[in-house]
């Protein structure tokens, strides 16, 4: 069983209930004494007025007792007697919970009711005005950063790395890259964008040859047959070096060099083969598969998550980071637009209404069962005690009012009866 938490505030309210009970009971005793005295006075011949007082007091007692019975029957059995339909709250607690759940479901968890309330509320405009305030945008940004940081901290790196690696690999395997590479290469050649790369290679090659001329000549001489004279090997090495340097220099300085044209034609043909040649495309796919299967590549893909996670956490912690600044600016911009754009407000209102209507229609049973099950889990005695502490003081006024109204009604009836000659 789950009971209410009976707090010090509830105990203070219970003391107030007891005081009101004492007052109501004292009033009942007072009218009882008045009835006894008035009856005695009437029998003693004190005059007709004693009949009026006795009638009023008698009716006041009846009203007080009836209301005492009604109020007491809500929480317990009057005088401990097993009278039917008493101790209503303890004995009918579960039915009351079910009725309350049904009432809430029918009158509050209705799609029409929810839509009507949200339409009157104007979520889009209110949200826009709220977000347009920089202080509120700062608050949302800070809360979102905290949530993001918490989510990233909870996630296990190994799990995320495995998911990221599998997703990237699966995506790469499912998409043929050769046609895309071919189109890109074709555009690069058509725009002449590769010329800078060729210029850079020629320049670097020329500079390297100038710096390492001796190494080139030694390599040529070292590859010569052992039976050739040494001076011949030297002359051949020098000749090869000079021709190689001349070729690279001309290629560097002449935009129309035949070798450059050959490179252009090769790249053009290769771009076309990447898009149309079946064998070339198949070789590229095999190369891609081999590359993805290499452990080094998989390690790089998996480790990318760690770097991204570190960057995101650092950005979320820094209130001056571009991530938070851009998020704040976006929220303020969205708020200003929402507060002035009627069409956008209408869309947001519609989304909110649809979402709320879906929730209340789809999960109405679960929501109402929460009320029903919660009430069913309460301890009957404690529940009755808790409710009486909170509303019992007002109920005691019913007893007082019953005494007063009963006395007035009795006096009126007695007067009316005598007026008719009774």
C-alpha cells in the first residue's frame, strides 16, 4: 500500500478540524439544552413563546444530527455502526479513483478540448516573444548545452564508435563512388583546376633536382654495368641529370608543353572511364572495398567519434564558443520571426495541437490509469485522514449551517402551523 505523506501542515489542519468539530458539537449541545429548557417552560405554562423556541431548537437538533451523520459518513462509520453507505471514502476509494480517472479522460483528455485550449493560448506567438528575449535564449542555450554534455558523457565511446564505424562503412559500401569521382575529375579538368597541382609538382621536382643533383647522378652511375668504364658512367649520369632537369624545367615554364597536354588527355580519358567503363568502375570498387577493410582505416573511422565528442563537449562548456553563440543567435532569430510571422505562428500552433491531440487520444488510457492505479494504491485509512484534514474544516460548517438552518426551518414550520390554526 502507498499512502499520502502526512505532513506537519496536515497536522496543523487537523487541529483546525478538531476545533471546528468542537464548535459544531457545542452548538448541537446548546440547542439541545435550549430545547429541554423551552419544553420545561412550555409545560410549566410560561407562555406561547416557549413553543416557538422549543420547535426551533428541536429542528436545529435534527438538522445538526443529520448533517453530523452525513459528514461523518464520508470518512468513517457513525458510532462504529455498520450502517450501509457509510465510510464512503475508505470503502469506495477505488471506485472514486476510477470515476475520477474517467471524468478526467472524458472532460480534459479530449482532442477537441485540448485543441481549443491550445488555440486560445497561442503557443507560437508566446514562444516567439519568449525566445526573442536574449536572457531566455541564453537560458535555453545553457540548458541544451548541459543536456548535450550529459548525453555525450553517458554514452559509451565503444558503442558509439562501433555504430559510427558500421554506419560509415555500410554507407560507403552501398554507394558506387566511381561515377561521382569521374564527374568531379571531369569538371576539374574542364575548369583547368588541376593545372595548379601540375605547376606545384613541376616546381617541387625542379627544386629537388637542383638540390639533389649529385644523388641523381650517383644513382645512375650505381645502376651501370660493372664492365663499363667509370668515366663513361659519370658522363651518362651527368647527361641523364641534365636532360631530366631540362625536361622538368621546360614543363614548369611552358604551359603548352606536350607532357602537360598528355596529362590533360590522360585525366580526361580517366574521367570518362570512371563514368562509363565497366572494368574501370569495378577496379575502383574493389580498391574501395580493400581500403575500407584495412584495420588502419577502420581505426581512423572509429576514432573520429572521440575527436568529435571532445570538440562538442568543449564547445558546450564554453559559453563563448561558436556552437553556443550560433545556437543563441539562431534561437533569438527564430523567436523574432515567430513573434511577427503569422503564417509561422499558425504552423507552430498546428504542430502543437496535432502533437497534443495525438498524445491524449493515443495515451488517454495510460494517463487515466495512472490516476486510477495511484488512488487504488493508497491506504484507505490514511487517505481518509489526509482528505479530512484538508477539507474537514469546511465540512464542519455544514454541521453548523445545518443547525442554524434547521432551527429557522423549524421555527417557520411551527409558525405556519399555528397561523393555520394548528
